[in-house]
């Protein structure tokens, strides 16, 4: 089931998405209608993002293989809805994309064993880990307003193993991979992070980007597709 979070004239509601229509307790809403806005599928207290999680990325960037998941945190203001314009930051000249699968936590939890993770996850979505590459330090590079486009909805019936993905810039494929190529699988990542943090409902955990994260410029259209989830679309503006 796909759960979509939308803004209507009467407020923000969540419902089941089918073929461009969101079915809620208060009726149906067409995403194409001008008074309906598709929002990020959750409002997290934090986005926990894993880096260096694909072997091809390590080879491309000449990184050493990490012994445990390598992570950083993006704040709530980093979340950007699907379809919303990405504003090119004034403080960088090297702005990059990275298409990532992400899990959304269902309820407050901590200290999860890998076999407990499935029950703790509400569903999966897509995150674009935007990066101001020429800034010093991960926080300065990655933790700013709108640096985590998220969506388009939440897929609740998904096995994250063996999923194909691709990222397209202006229709040209720039990234292609499969989640089986992750060094640390989703359940292991979530278990590892839960030893350090108490997750809150709606928190996001993303699992790293395949090789070929690259530069983007104003005017670029970005489409990130994960099999079984959907496509996250955003455009870059000056």
C-alpha cells in the first residue's frame, strides 16, 4: 500500500494513494487538482543518513571500506516535498545529488535487533541526499534547508532487498544499481543506529547512494526511481 501525505484546503491528511488519487477518511483527492499539494510522506525529527555503503562508491571515491555504517544527520528543515523546487544554495559552487532508498520509523523505538526491524518500519520512500560539496565538514555540506527531498509516498509492503534503482538528470541515466550491492543492508543499518538513538515516529533512515553522485545546476530536472516505491521528482532553480 502507498501512503501519501497531502495538503488540502482543510489541512494536512494522509491516505492511500492509487493512480493519482489519495483516499482518506474525509473523501478522495486528485493529486492533479490545483488545491492539492503532495507533501513529504512524514515529518521526521531527524534524517539519519548512511554514507559509503556501496562498493562501487568506495572505488569511485577512493574510500576505505568502513567497518561499521558511516552516518550523519540532517535536521527536519532539510526535508523538501516531492515536486518542490530545489533552490541552488548561494554558498556553494559544487552542488550534487545522490539517490537513496529510505525507511520511515513507525513508532518510538530503540535497541532493535535486526530481526525486529521489520516491525519497527512503517514503510519505504526515496531521499535525495543533496550536498554542497565544496564546504568544509559534513554538517556544512549536507545539513541545510531543503537538502533532503523526500517522497513521493510511503510504500508499506516492500522487501528492501534486491531492488533496482536509477537516477536520471534531464532524462539521462546517471545512477543504476541494486540494493543487494549495499555493504550494510537496511535491517543491519537500522539496528546499528538504534543502539545509539531512540527513534521517533516518522524518523527517516536512508541507506546510502550508489556510484556516480554528480553535479547539478539550475534548470536540471532530477528523477530518482526505486523499484516498488516510485519516482521522486524535483527541479533545481537559481
